[in-house]
């Protein structure tokens, strides 16, 4: 039986942090299960006469923080040669990212399983898609109107404002009523009212309980997650900016939120998703390159990657049985 072939579209593999990179963890699990690994960057994706092609770099990976990958072969081929492709390119979510999803969508139409589904990556903004589940969320506002944001601040006294296309805590501000920096922050984020931004009522539990990351695989949550606790000099619960990670078991409220959103994620082909929960509220639905499985695995001694591939392999087996 031929090995299953996995393509991973990601940022340059030499630039990742091997101690915590989720893409690398998934690649290691796939390799351990006998998959052949193909590494691609955005520059490696092509659309030629309607056919999705790629510069394929066959790669092997290892658990070595100094030497974690080896390129074994470099060639060009149709993406339809792959069984599955994981799209793990980090934001910003821009027109170049959208172009890549068009290429991946053509690969899907040729029979490749693409995770997450290309059209859904275009349709689902990580900051805005929470609006589909208002029962789970804090008071929120999507606008580019400075006066609307200031009215929102007047109502809620303390708010969080953030751009819609970035990640890792970039350009996220907390504004309190009366803050003399309010105007300049809003002018900068909205680019003088030409860009939409997401605003949410401030949730004070961020300070003590952190920003909880929960992983869902095909709409089903992993039993454990990590809470990112902000440092003393930063309000952001992001590991990328120095927050510390603490493990937790999902609460009943966490499970309820997952039950609210899980079926919709599954329907849209959003196979691997990381949601952010602060206190009792859903704040983001991360679909591009969610992280956290290495931290969860280290704290709780579980293999989230194995859960990922068990579900994926069952999907591939089911698809092949229908051919």
C-alpha cells in the first residue's frame, strides 16, 4: 500500500520556532504514522491552465531544536498527487492569501482534501465570524466609524479594539473611558475611518484567568486547553508577546460554546480551529493557523496531533471506499 501524501503550506520552515510550532508538530505526527511529507510555501503554488500545481519539496522532520528538517527532493507536480493539504500560512490575511486559496480550491476540486476548506478560509474572518454566534460573545461592534466606537466606549467604559487581519496580539489596544489616547488609537487602527476594526467590551477575567485557547477537530473540542495569562506589563493574552501558559480542563460553559459553534465549523469544512474564550465569552475563532497543541501536549501528556490524524485518516478511508 502506498503511503498517504500530505502537503503543508506554511511560512518558511527554517524560520519557525521548533519548540512550539504546531505545523511542525502535525508534520512529525504524520511522519510517525507513515505519511510522506511535502512542504510548500506561497511562492510554490501555481495555477496553470486551470490545474493546481506546486513546487513539491519532500521533507523529513525530527524533534531536534537545532536541525528539525531535511529537504530530500525538490520537484514540480500537480497538487492532485497529494491526499491532503494543510493550509498553515500565518496571517496577515490579504489578497495574496486569497489568491492562494483559489489555487487550493482547484486542488480540492481535483480530489484533494484541503484543511481548512479553501472557500471557508476566505469566508470566515477570525475576528468577525464570532458575530454568527452572538449568544456566546461579549458586546461587540464591527465598524470604521470613530464616533460609533466612542459611543460604544461610552456605554461599556472599557473596550478592546483590534484589526481584522492580524494575529499574535498585533495592534490590539485596550481603551478606557477618558483615555487621552483614544482619538489617535482609533485614527491609526481605522486608517482615518477607511478600515473596519473589531471592538469588544473588556472582559476583566483576562487578568486572572487569561485568554483560553480551545482546539476543535472537525467540530469536536479537545478535552484540555491552555490559558494564556498576560504578563504584568502587557494586557494581551498571547504567547507570542510573553504571556505564560497554564493548562485547564474545559468547563461546562466552554463545552456549551463549542456545542454552539461546532456543527457550523464542521459544515463549513473548518477541520482544525482554535477558539479564544475569556471568562464566559467567545472572542475569536482562529481558522488560518491555530496554535497551542504542543503546549497542551506538554502539560497534559496527550497527543493532539494523533487525534487530528485519526479523524483525517478516517475521512480519507471513507472517501476512497466510495470511489
